[in-house]
């Protein structure tokens, strides 16, 4: 089965460029969304696993980072202690 990007000649080049432009626009949008989500997490005090991985790779090479599950569990222990959330009411 042939795809539109397999078309030879000038038309095929134009199709490949359009497809490539769409993918680059999608990847730019994803990067922008990740940046916005990271900023929101910082504002509300939620942990950002991707940022943790970047920090860990830069500061602790050779050591394995926590898994996402362990990272969030560690955050919850830090935030609420071992007894879970407390309320006044």
C-alpha cells in the first residue's frame, strides 16, 4: 500500500513537507503544553516528575531515579506525613 509521502517527484516532496510541517507544529504544541503544565504545577505546589528526571540526570549521574509511582508516593509522604491528610473538622 502506498502512502501520500511515497509519491515520487515534485508532488511527493510537497506532500512530505506538509506532513513534516504538521508534525513539527504538533511537537511544538506539545512542548508548549508541557511548559504550561510545569508552570501550573509549580504554582500549586504539585510535583513535576519530568523536571525531577532532568534534575536527577544533571546532578546525580550514575544513580537510578525513582519511578513515577515512587516519586509521587514520596511527595505525598512529605506533604501529609505517614498518617495521611489531616483536617480540622
